[in-house]
């Protein structure tokens, strides 16, 4: 049975922009220039401007972006090299670490925001740490200036900070867009992201010209120029002209779509109670990529919503540290408190429908169900 309220429906964004998107598809097709063309160049310029950075490298997807970003800061990676990250963010940074053959180190998270706990991050520091990946999860923003000031004056002050902005396009911290807060930052434009393509796409932004040159080489085989390999461990990861054209078209709508997502989350938050509480971010400039709540009796909640025909999801059901496929691979975690909050949270988190084209009557259906649950 089709859900009365879908978790997402990307066909609605297509329909809202149908004539322009079809025009882009047909123009690119007819041009015969499908890769590394003017639309990709234009997107690179538009998106770096949007983020407040000097450079943007469009790539194939957000996981490649993380892998290439890590390779640009860890030269000749070894298993003993470590990268601090979190275990509750879907495993993308861990995937990138293992692609390089380096060891992920997991910091715990804050219970209220589900974002990295900065005290735990500091406890994870060691001379072997080569990079820190900060995920702005669910559209919330991590206080990177605080991380910087905690590192400054220590032996760790120059560890590169990579922002993973795949769930936070357009969010700001202290009026600076995410992407401009760290040393470099990665984005995914997977179709359901706040800025989504009609297929896979990603990007890396930075304001460091030397780093940008390295990134440019790494995304195409390590080429310094065509067929001339300048550095090792390059790969092929390129955004195509169709995706770039689509993203150029949708970028000007991003801020208004983010507002719509926040409005939906605000509606749901009215039903916060002892039974259910939606995450909130004291910083006003988050972007509500997902509407995530913590519920105590999640199994009962899931079957209650199923009966109501409301599609929901769990982001994420398994911590990176508990993934079977990574069981035998090297890892480390905060050795003082472990991952207590992360472990407790994955049993409670649940994501409710939240996308800009959710209809008013669908939002009402979710609110009615939340109201009913509130009094259970
Ligand atoms: C936080 C985060 N990082 C990285 C990725 C990876 O992006 P992609 O699916 O484009 O590889 C995603 C999305 O799927 C994500 O949510």
C-alpha cells in the first residue's frame, strides 16, 4: 500500500521545475559535451561563492568527496594514521577512512543534538591523529570555532578539520555558511539532500589554493595535466554536466526550501512531550535536513505510525563500531567514557517526513498522529 504520507518524494521537485529541468537535460544532451564542461565550471563558481570559499571541486558523490579530501591531507596513508569522527552518522567517513587504509577514531555525541561532543573529541586526540571529520548531522551545525580554540596552542593546533556538510547545505554558524568553517569541506548532492541532483554528485570546497591543486589532481587519476600523473592514489570522480546544470538551477531555491523544512520541524516540535522529543539546535541557522525525534518505546511508535500510513525511517540503526562488515578492521574510540550516548541514542532515534514539497494536509496528518501519540 502506498503511504498516505511519503518519507520523501523527489518527483515533486521535478514537477515543480519540470520545464526548466527538461530544458537542461535536452540542452546538455544536444551539446554532446557531457563531462567537464561549462555547467560544471559554472556550478563550481556558484557553489564556492554560496559557501563563502574560494574554490569548489565538483566530484562524483559525497563519499568520494570525503575520500579525496582525506587523501589531500594524509600523504602516504598508513594504518597507524588516525581520523577522528563519530559513529552515528551513517558510516560515510568510516568508508572513506577504510578506502585509504587509515584508522577511524570515534568520539561520542551530545544527547540533545546528536552532534559530536567536543570534550570527547579532545579526549580522542593523539599524536597519530591526521585529520578530524566533523559531520553537521541532520542539518545541525557543530561549533567549529570552539574546536579550533580548544586545539589552538596545543600540539594539535594544525590538524586539518574536514566538515562533512552532506546534510547541511546552506546552514550557518555565527553567520558563516558551513563549508567555510573548516580547512576543507565535503558535500553530497544525493537526490534527497537539501540540494539534490537527479543522480549522484558531490563537491569539495576550500579556500586554500595549494590544497585545491592537490584535490584537482586527486579527482582525476592524480593527473598534473592530461595523461601526466603528478601524485599517487588519484581516482576518477567527476560530476557530470547534467547534474551540474540541475544543481545550478536549484541552488537559488536552497535557502527558501531550507526554511520550509524548518517550518515543518517546528510544527512537529509542538508535540514534544515525555513520550517523544524532536531534536532542536539552539543555533537558529540549522537547516532541518531531517526531522529526527527520540522516542522511548520506538518499536511501539513505529507500528503506531505504520498503522497511520505515515512513512518513517531510522537514521541510523547501526553504529559504525557495531557494523559486521567492519568488525575486524582497526578502530579506536573515546577510552574514558566510550560511546555511551551514541549507543543509547541509536535505540531511540526516528526520522519523520520532512521535505520542502510535503503538502499541508500531509503535515496535518503527521501532526494529528503525533498529538495522539503524545497522550499515549
Ligand atoms: C553525512 C553524510 N556524509 C556523506 C554522505 C555520502 O554521500 P553520497 O551518498 O553522495 O556518497 C551522506 C549521504 O548519503 C551523508 O548523509
